[in-house]
């Protein structure tokens, strides 16, 4: 794998779930690590609803393998959050191809 492709500096955050006073689960994200990754736009479309247009982009990140990265993580690049939809481990835990969608964070 050509490491020159890892040219984007991303922040990886991990979800932790706690319960508030009423008993409702509350998800919060905390910093996990900062890493370099390759980023490729795989597809994009727009869904039209009664509320307006919703852009939908499929992004693929390529980064070095890290066992701490799971489906409970999210990526942040260029002030935009990305939600993980699929993780594919390449080789003998050498690389990770991670399929994401653009995600509007509530915080």
C-alpha cells in the first residue's frame, strides 16, 4: 500500500453511553486519536423529502489498522463528521478500509 495516499489528518472519536437522571441513554463522544488517512468519495446523491433536500455521500477512509476503531467511533475531517457504516480489514491487520456517510452531529 502506498503511504503517500494517507494525506488527510483526521480525528477519531469514540462513543460512550451513559444514563441521565431520567434513565434515558445519552451518547457522548471523546477523543480517541489523531491519524492520517486517505479519503475517497465513492458516491453521492440527494434525497428529496417534504422538509427539503438531504445530501447523502458515501466516503471511504483508508488508514493503518487500529483495533480500537469500531462501529462506535466517528471521524472528523475539515469540521465535518462521518459515521462508520462498514469496516473492512485489509491483509493481516495492515490497513482498514472504512465506509462512512456524512453525518450531522447534534453537538
